[in-house]
C-alpha cells in the first residue's frame, strides 16, 4: 500500500494554529490581506507570526518595512524571525537581495519550506499565518504535507475572471483535507469624492457560487489607495490607521478567523 503523504505531518513546537492565506491568481491583494490580518490579530491580543511562502516573489520585506534586514542565527542554529508591529516575520527575502531571482525546482522549494517551518525560532504563537504564492503547486502541497493546517482562507476580487481561479484554490484545499474558513473579497468597492460607492470590477457570480456551496464570505475589503501606499511604505493600514474603514474590515475578518479556529483549542 502506498504511504499516505500526510502521515509525515508534525506540528511546529509552540505554534498553536497554522492558517494559510491563499489565492488562485496573483494581483488580488493576497499579501496585503495577509499582513493586515496578522497585524489585526496581534492588535486583538494574539501572538502572531507571518511566513512569506512566496519563494519566487516575496513581498513581506517591503510590506513589513524590513527591506535590507537580514536574519540572525540563534545559539540553537535556528533562524531568528524579524519582528515588526509585534508580528514575527520570516521570508526568503530576508536571505537574498530583492532583485535576485530564485531559480529553483520543486525539491528546493520543499527544502526551503521545511526550513522555514522547522528551523525558525518562532517561539510561542497563537497563529502562524502563511502567505501562500498564487496557484496550487509545490508550496501549497508542501505545507499541507508537513504541518497540520488548521484552516485556509481564499482571497479574490469580485469579478468572474478572479472567481475562476479562486475556485481552483478552494478545490485544492478540499483535496488536501484543509478546512476552508471562507473567502475574503478584496477591493470590493471604493468610495469616490462625494461619498458614492463605485465598483472597481464588474461584479460576477461569486456570491451565487459561495451560496450554492455553503462557503462563507468572511469579509469584503474596500479599495483605498492608502492601503496600497501603506504596503509600499511598509506600514500596513491596520497599524497606521486602525479606525479606517479598511482596517475595521480587516479586524472583522481576523475576528472571524479566530472564531472559526480558536487559538486555545
């Protein structure tokens, strides 16, 4: 009988819950959602880590305000995560220069993921959020095989072209037996001068799709250029302006994650 690839799962010592933040495609703001959720969970009183698992396109060093920062090796030979806004962070971008390409095949990706999960001194965490790369490939499979993932969220924008890909992410998590907490709709609308709410993208069939399959939409995040500016500046809006409408929306999603996957269980 063939071995079950998930028999090798081992919990990360000290880490209570691993949450995957995913998308079927790039460009939907997944990393922005991930870092703002991490900050929101921290502001809610949880001990939080954020792992940038996008090996080919790491964005955490810039979004976390940690460009050109390098990790140190602890006395136990493990990597020491960098800390920003009270969140412990790790990324391949802390180990290589920002403009250098990572040209690795699958086995190297598996090895890198194993190092980030096992050889980082995460300490005691209630939640470790993993910012996944776009798609449904080696990194996603590696995470699901190596550690018990308590839940996943899928990030999408409202239009059908994004929904077509987020369906694949939803199917992937089902195939590897990871519970789907729900879908976060990013850039749902924007408020123009004068107060009118307008759609940036044509609204597609996402709501119908989720309703038919009993999948929760756990948040709708408005578009605001200040969110992108904060990401470029390395100061997430959830940290810089917690009372902003977007920050309140991120905090509401974080609360739903904590409700769906309680840290104490």
